[in-house]
């Protein structure tokens, strides 16, 4: 709601971590938004439940799921894993339970997939902001915090020297997929 109140009129795709209720909250405010769960979080979190000796082979098979060319191939590979990795059925069940939001990115070409499969970029940005605010024990008021975050953001953005590779092609894919919703005003 706060994003909408600040002027965000539409969200095309929201890439989120596994927080429960996040997809429902987004759909309440932006009903047309498509939700993609962070693939990296979904890979890392269950790894702690897999024996070390099995991790390499399990990950090799799992890569055939999230790296598949299409959702149909990915689902077939996941079902195959359900047969061959029965002892880790709980981990694979978490993929099946979340499949609706894990498979969103299969609808898009390679360029868009690279943008939406992980939340790591945003988490890195937030980590840099936390470093700045953590070093200060107390801010005298909200305005002081806001100014600190603004100045920190300016410094962080200066380090972003590389433009997104093939942005023209990627943006073209967004326009094809979302039509006028993707047009930059």
C-alpha cells in the first residue's frame, strides 16, 4: 500500500524471497503483478537438509529443474528427482508446494530470466545501507536517517558503472510480454 501511495501504479514482476504472505500482499495491491520466488533462496535453504555426500549429485539434478528450457521440461525433471531422490522428498516437496511462484520465470526469455531469478542484487544494496546505519547508534530524528540513506544511496549508485547488458533486447521482451504496461513514460 505504501508503494502505491508513493505513486507506483503497476508492478509487472515482483521477485521475492520466501516470506510467507508476501505474494498475497502484493496481489492485494497490484493484482496483475506476477510473482517469482528467488531461485537462489530456494536452492540454498533446503541444502542444509541434504547429506554432504549427496549435495553435489543432488544439485546437478536440481540444476536440470531450474535451468530447463521450459516449464514442462522442468516439471518432468522435478518429477524424475522425486523418483530418484526419495530420501529427500521433503526438500523436493517444498519445490512442488511453491511451484506456482518458482516457475514464473519460465514464461520469459533468457534476458528477463536473468533479471528475475534472484533477489541477491537488492539484498546486496540493502546490506550496504545497513552497514551505514548500523555504525550509528542513534539518529536524532527521521530526517537525519533519511538524509544519511539518501547520501549513502548516491555513493552506492556511483559504483554502478556497468549498464545492464543487452538492455534494449530485454526491454523489448518486456514490451512484447506486457504491452503498454511496460512502456516507460
